[in-house]
C-alpha cells in the first residue's frame, strides 16, 4: 500500500492550520431526521470551502521548488492547488471542462491560477492537461493518483478518532478516491472495526463498478460535479478495492434532499457532492449504532 501511515500522521501536524481541526459533532435534529446517530465532520469551514486543501497542501511540500504545476479539476481540486501554489511559491495552471461550474472557475483565477477551459468533459480536460505538462516540462499532478493527496485527506480520519467516539461506519462521497482511501488507510489500522462506505452518484457509477470488478463505459451525468467521474484513476481503483468495504449509489433527487436536510438541520449550505454522504445514509440501511460522514464542500 503506497499510502503511508507515518505520512498521514505527519500531515496531521504540518498541513496549513486553516484546514485542520474542523468542527465535528452530533446534531440531534439531523439524527432525528435520519433515524440514527450521525457524527458530522464539517469540511466547509476553511478558505476553500472544501476538504481538498488538506491533500493539496501536503502534496505541495513534496513538489520541486519553483516549477509550474499543472492539474485538471472539476473545480475544488484546482482551487486547492492554486491556494497551495500561492502559499508555497509555485505557478499553477488548471485545465477544466468548459462545462465546469463558473463560480469554481472564477475562484481558481482569484487564487492565482491560470485556467484553461477545454471543450468536452473533465476526462478530456485531464488528457489535455497531461499533454501540456509533457510538452512544457511542468509537473503534472492528478487527484486520486498522488499518494500525498490521499495522505493529506487521511488527516480527517485522524481527527475523527480523536473524539473518542466508537464509530461503526464512515460514509463519504466517492469521486476520485483520494478522500476515502486516505481515511480508510488510517481507519483500517487504528479502528479496524469501522466499516468504510463510499457513495457514488447513480449517474456517475464508474468507481462503484470498478470497486465491484466490473467494466463501465457509460457517461457521467449528475448534478454532483465533484464526484462526476467517467474514467477512474487506475491507482485509485486499486486502493479502493483494497480498502473500501462497500460502495452504494444515490440518485440526484436524494442528493438534493440531503443538501436541503443539511440546510434545515445544520444551517449549512452544501454543494451536491458535499451532500452525497448524507444522501447515502438517508437512502441505504448502513449498519452501525454510530456512523460518521464528511460534509466535503460548499462551492455551490
């Protein structure tokens, strides 16, 4: 396993403090609505309004000094790399689909990234970014492939376990796989009884099929742009199959209802991908007295 436990522990102490020690609590209104005890981890209370800053900041500590970094993004990873580049002193160029959420694209530019909009979907933008990096000698980084990104995201699990609450299951959105594999790596070692469950949008089931060992060659059509993966990263698939106990699908209507539930009970605005974990808990009978979920983003 290329996700290193020592690196996760180190990241938990060294990544930018603005991303660490985010709120985690049990809300009685939410529990009543879901009919179960749920510990929420709020990853929207930071300058990027998503969990992606953890992995990007830890990755930045491993990159060559001064070289341009190129990535592709549906929105939040690009913001995170741009933020890390500004803080660590390297230029960032992000390739996005011309269908990307405009506010996410604007925020990347505000954070200092050069943004290239590419016709087609995210997978196409990634291929253009990869070729551009090869042609220019820039460093290409891919969300879901880089172990350091997973290790940074794994710090969320470190903090969850510090609460002292025995967690029977952790239910999180499954897109590129960095979040779930980083967290699962830590949980499998430090809380082996905890089941790790990924939630894919029903309209973008590529990772669910890959986890089950099935081929998938369909589109990615969902309102949850942050987890709208059409072609999974090979390294991520291998990790997900090793570390994740179950993967479930939720329809877009359930994601909308989960975002509305978060607003009514927690007073939090979530983007669709950020509400996918809650949708999974609402739709599926996931065993466990206490479950935890990560509210991953609020860039609506």
